[in-house]
């Protein structure tokens, strides 16, 4: 059990911990055991409006602070989070289920965005452009867009929030964040530390809710909210974009993926198997950049499949708080049902299970790490985002075929390529219609890199020197009367 500081259960609005205006609460449970962890304030439209009011009130003073001041506060927030990493990881594992080591890794990864954007805040430079007339100069300055709204998912309850909060606050924006209903506690826990770090009241607000559509409608419909940043499913992203059209909001959308993992015959097989294990089974397969389809040159497919199946079968499945556990539970019953359906449909259509394939004995929400062979590109397990520990393997014969299969999806978030041929790495890497490509690497997230997708995986980039672009308006000022 986490140290008690971390268990904040009220909404955090205008620097105050508040119950929902209508007094409602909702339960948050541990997916490993089903035990209720906490009853959390269940925010409605009223609370969302109060949070937007607070963010709106706080905006101009926050935006007017010197970047050095905002940077110092973000850095303090980061230091507090790193100090409390163990307690925050315990909260994260309790509500999300991922193994403690992974949860701790997520906390540090989330904190790395605060560190990164604390530094980027100092470099929000503009431009001075020579004009066609000697009488004037073209000035370009960057200003914060205003109040931002963030809607974040349950699979990285800390890092997806920190990624957005760090960039927003560094730019001088204020934020209203709505964490996912399965995992609100991690977001509330970092709010406590924001307060301690000196983030002023109203600059960072968290509104937990079991009624996301209600809160989302307020966030998208309010004209004072100038930007929405969403990480979640493509279906919800489309809805939020439609809703945001009425107020012409800026938007960043990090949506679903269907990552292909390409292994060519010239690849280092040990590295490729290692990468596939990391990319596929991290967070029990519940990440939007998880390998969703493993496309393997037919000449090495049997050996690759055998090695992957052996490794998958050896993974330790169990509650995230147990030592050495590598695969925790899935987030909820609906997630397990989806994985069961995809595996059953693949099996009925002729796929062969070389590892796993069923719910795991550890508990109702656990699923066995699964490897499927004889998979064909038309199967649902290939076309849909699995979000579970299931690795479908498909053979290919040529490089062209591999790239064609990889691009045959409406999604375009992450892709992976394993090859030792430099020319092929560039050809295939450039030919893949994806926002991110890992070459001989199965994990590619980093605060220093631009994270984001193309096609129906969304738009906007989080992290890197590009990460502030989505939170600033570019203003052109013509400086005249300079007298030539
Ligand atoms: P998943 O299927 O992985 O749970 P979702 O897209 O449903 O992904 O959830 C991601 C986030 O979107 C969560 O915070 C969830 O509460 C939120 N969400 C779901 N439906 C809506 C909606 N209609 N409006 C606003 N937010 C929503």
C-alpha cells in the first residue's frame, strides 16, 4: 500500500481539494484483485466549468511570469515527483495493474517531461525577419494559447498527463485535466505535488469523473478553452474533434495505433526477439505503440516464432506488486473480452496458438501471453488494435510486400524495423506511413523525441523541441517607421 500522502480522492480545482458539486463519488478498483481502492469525486459539468473558470482566472498572471520562474517551478515539481517515485508507483500499480518496476519507470518517464519542458520553456524564441522594405522588420513572437484541456488514458495514467501538463505549463498555458475513470488516482497524486512545488492555484486542475462525455462536452464547448490535447481511442478522438469544431479549438490527438513489427532475414535475431518481447508485452500489451502485428520474413519465421513463443510462455504473470512479475492484469473485463474475441476469431479462421491463448489462472482479468501463428492479414487480430498480450505472426516474401502489409491500415502511430542492411533501414523506414519508426529498437519513447502519429492515429507532437509548438500561437508583428 502506498504511503498515505498519495491517496488524494477529491477534485483539484483552483488550488483546492473539492468534492463534486453534486456530491457524487465513484469507485476505483485494483484490477489485480477487484478490491475497491478509493471512492473518488465524480465531477460533472458543474465542476468542469468551475475548473475552466479557475484556469481562465489564473491564465494571464501565469503567462506573464518570466519563463525562468515557470521553469523553476516545473523543475521543483519534477524533483518532488522523483523523490516520491516509489509511493507514486504504488498508486499507479494499484489502479492500473502494471508491474511495480514498470510503474516506477513510468513515474520517472513522466518526470522527464517536466525536466525537458522546464528547459524548453527558456527557449521559446521568436524570429526577426528582414522585410522587403528597409522601413520595417518582421517580428515573430510565440505566446501561450490560453486555457488548455487534457483528456488522458488509463494505460499511462502518470506519463500521458505529465507530457501534456509539462508542455502546457512551460508555454504559459493553464490546464484542466481529466484523467481516465479507471485510473484517476495517479493524476490526483501529482496534483498534490504540483501544489507543493508552488504551481499557483488554478494553473493545474484535475477533474476526475465517471462521466467523461459530460465533462468532455464542457471542455470542447467552452470558448475559453483554446486547445484540447487528447490521448485515447480514435473513436473518442473523432468525437472530440467534431465537438471542438464549434469553437474552432486547437487540437492535438494521439489516437489508436496498429504497429507493425518488421523482421527481415538479415536481422540480428536475438535483438529482434528481445525487441519484440519489449514492444509487445510491456504493460501487458496495453500501449498504443505496442507491436500489434509481427511481420517476419518467411525464411526465418519458424525460428523466430519458436523463440518468441518460448519467451512468452516463460513470462511471469501475476499481481503487479509481486516480485518479478512481468505481466499484470488487463485493465477491466471489457478489455479481456476483446482479447478473447480476437484470439477466438483468429483460431476459428485457422490461426495456431504456439503460446497462451486463454485467461490466466492468476485471476479474472489476467490473460496468458499469447503467440499466434498462421495468421492472415484479413483477421480481426491484425486489423484491430489488440491492447493485450497477444502477438500475431505473419510471413512475407519480399521487402515490398512487407511495407505494403505494414501500411495496409488506417492507423499510423509507431512501426518497428529489424534489419542490418543500412540501405533497407532507410528505404523501409522512409516508406512506412507512420509518425515514429524504431530501427532495431522496440521501445522508442523519450522526452527528447517527438511522439505522435499520422493518418487516423492523429496529429500533433509531444516531447522534443517541437513539443511546445502545439501550445503556442505564433504572432507576427510588423515593426514599421524605422526610417530608411
Ligand atoms: P480506451 O478505449 O482505451 O479506454 P478511450 O478513448 O475510451 O480509450 O479513453 C481515453 C480517455 O477518453 C479517458 O480519459 C476517457 O474517460 C475519455 N473519454 C471517453 N469517452 C469520452 C467522451 N465522450 N468525451 C470525452 N472524453 C471521453
